[in-house]
């Protein structure tokens, strides 16, 4: 073990990798701060640039970008009351009132410190929890793994869709699209329509960029965006208005740790995500506060709690990815795509086959948390300018990046056409209230699910009762059915309350 | 009376697509439904068919959410539809022309067209941002990553 850690450290702790992590945080903070862009879009656009780089450098940069974007969202939330990313919406509740009091600097710095503490906590949990979970997962057979993926898909179906039914439809469509190309076991052509380009299936990156980036531009065009114009910053005479004092930080530490635990829990569970985590963090801070009446009027704990929680999602969100091969959130799904492009198949075998790379990545993640203390500082200073970049100037550049990004990985023009096609599909899906996120995650998990399902059926001689007679498989099947029933009941209850 | 027209149309459309898959596409482009290759596509299509019919039935009984449902989309302004359609046409042309006119010419044309569609009227920022982006992309992909961007058959012929 120690030898593995030493090799991992020697591979990971290099200047080049430090630069990668720092660059990711910078780009993530920058793009996250601009309303209309988000971390997932940023990661999707950056993946093509990384394909010739070492896996450690590339993945450290992409995860850094994820973390940076989660923090970056708080910059526009605090300065403009316009969250740069959805997970920063809770931060705006108290961050913007602080700005109006002339304490924008204080709010942004508290958000930064809480983000860093949340991220360190979550990464430490990732390091500690991943090896035992992966070891446990190694004992699973095809039947257990097939049912585990089914459970993950059912949970993920709730991500982004208007109703559970539409989420399940999106998930099933993703699995159907995953069957395009050569059969994973018999190599028989399926839905290729005689095209060589489709033999390897639909290009993941092209589909991802189309579904997540191009479609988002079309949706924002339809909704008609209102350009963000930062108001002149209110100046305060208080010398402490732009910094966080030690008593203030100490007063928030309890909240930050509780939110970090909540955020990590949400991150480790597939489908829960950072938006829920941020609001849960905010809510627990308000309920446990001695002065709940101050929340919504510029309470520092109201900034610290959601920021610690939404950043704690990132590291913990990698736990199911690294150990089980199941992405817990959309950004994790995009990073899973990066793992695959770099020849690392996420799942329990990852820790057996590439322990140095994985432990090296863990080290870089913790290190990148400390970079977060320094790198976003210039962005805070340039905050007003950054958050006001007009989208009319931004979107043509993003669309050009989409085209070149889709082309760049495989140098294949067919992928560009695929990207445009899925851009339109993603736009229509959002319009019909289906979930591109659920479709994408199902598309990634589909081939694995198929292989395990067929292997299990081969072992049982075609008898599907194997999924009920194996205790763990039966448990995951029951959990899947339970998740569906629970969501139906929850939706009925919320409709009645409404 | 159908309560939620958008969901009803979606459900029926998906159901028809699934039947087409089960009756024609899977047998023709995968194999007989009872073979191992066709197991997953058949299972998943059957599941989508079931869910689509459920969606259609639900749409007959339950009205859509007034704020987020079909009604909200009917308010989309005609000019925005036109702009979205224009962007899709430009992007499609961009994808198809890359092979013929190459990265530089196609990207420059597409970016200028997109800027105009997005309402940017000043030529200096249009050209500066377009050329800057293209230069950056060329530097990044062609020179730094060694991943040549398409030159285009037409440009190649012209250069020869």
C-alpha cells in the first residue's frame, strides 16, 4: 500500500499536474461566474483539449474545473443576485443582501473559505471510503452489478425531468441509443444502417457537447436572456467589509462542517446533486441558528452553508464513479466520459488496475482545494466585469468551440454532425420536459448494463429468476422498485400540498 | 377532452416510434427479436412503449402545469423561433461545409453569421473575436496538440 502511495505521489505531484489542477480551477471559476454557463458545459468543452494529455493531468484539470465552477457560480450570485450556476442559487439569498450592505468582499471570501473546507472534507472522504467500497463491489457478480446499475438508473431518472415518467422515458431512450454500433458480446452490427462511422456507436463526446452545450445555447435563446449588468458596487467605510475576520469564520465553522457532511452525503448518492445539497445546507443552518430571523438579510452563515455543501458534492460525487462505475451527478457523468477517453474504465477494477493513477488523482484533488484559496482571488476583483460579459458575444464563440471540440477527439467530421443533431435533440427534450441529463447517464451506463444482464442470463441458462434468487441482486431490485414507489408517493403528496 | 396536449402528442409519437422499432428497425437492423443481440433493444423499446402509452393516458386525465407545461411554450415569440431555426441552419451548414471549405473559412463565415444572428452589429468586435477564437483554436489543436483541423477539399485543390 505504502509503495503504491509512493508511486502515486511521484506520478501526481509534479509541476505539470499542479498547473493542470490550477488551470482547471481558474477556468471553472471564470466560466462558472458567467451567468448562462455552468461547470458541466465547461468540462464538456474542455475534454477534447485534454485527449493527448496524461490521464492524471487531464482529469485533475477537469475535476478542478468542476470545483472551480461551483465556487464561480457564487460570484455572480453574490454580486448580481443572478446565480452563475444553479447550485449557487441558495448563496444569493444572503450573499446579495451582503453586497447591498457594501460587504461583497466579505461574502465572496466567506463563500471561498466555506467552499475550500467543504471540498477538502469531501475529498478526504473520497480517499477513505473508496477503497473499501471498491473492495466490496469486487465481490459482486454480473447479476448484482446489473441490478445495481438498474437501481442507479432509476434514481438518476429523477434528474432534471419534469416528472418521473418522463425521467424514466429519457433514461430508457439513453439505453436505446447505447445499443447503436457493434454488439458488445457478438460484435453483430446494430442500427448502423451500413455506416462505418456508426460501428463504434454514437460518439460520447459529440453527443455530450450537443446535448449539454449547444442545446443550452438554443434554450437560452428561446427564453430570451436578459444581460446581466452589475450595479455600481456599494462602498462601505468599515475596514472589515471586504474581509472575513477570525471570529466570523469561527462562528461559521460548525455550520460549514455540518453542511460539508450533508453535501458529501448528497454527492455520494446518485441523482441527488449539488442544488439539493446547497438548499439542505442553507436550511439546516437557518434551523440551527440562534438568529434565524437574520437569514435572507445578509447572514454570513447563509453564505457559508450552501457553499460548503455544494462544494462537498464534488469529491463525494466521485465515490460511486470510481468504485462502482456509476456517476452520481451530471458533471460526474461528463468526467466519467473523460476517464473512458483516457482509457480508464470506471468501476471496482479501476482501483485494482490503476491504483497509482487513482491515488495520484486523490492527492491532486486535495491539493487543488488549496489552490482554490488563491486562484479565484483575481476573479473576485474583476468580478463585476466577468459577470457582465454579454452573451451575444459569448455564444458564437461557444458554438464554434462545440464544433471543434466534437471534431477534435477523433478527427472525424461525422462527430460534428452528431453533435449538431444532439444539440437539436437536447433542445427538443428540454422543451418537452424530458431530461437530457438522464439520457446521457443512461447512455454511458447502458453498455455495462447490457453486458452484465446478458452475462447473468448466460450463467443462469436464460432463467431471469437469478435476479431474485441472489440476495444482493434482489436487494438492488427491491430498492429500484422502492425508489419508483417512493417518488410516486412523494409527487402525489407534493401535489396535494400544492 | 385531452388535458395536456403536449404530453399526449409526445406519448403517441414515442409509442408509434417504438412500434416502428419493434416491427421494422430491430428485425431489419439488429436481428430476430428472440436473439441475444436484439435482447436489450427489444427490452428497452418495450419499456419505452409502455411508458409512452402511460404518458398519453396520463395526459388525457391530468392537465399540464400552467407555468411549465405546454401553455408556457406557446408563448414563444415568432422572432425567437426564427432565430433558433437560423442558428440550427448555420450550425448544420458549418458541420457539412467543414469538409469542403475547411476550418478557417467555414468557421469564420459561421461565426460572423452567428454574431449577426445574435444581434451584434459592430464589425470590429465581430472580426476581432472571430479571428482571435480561430487563432486560439488553431494554436491549441493544430500546433500544441498536433491534431490538424480540416483544410477542406476545395481549399486543398486550390492550394495545389
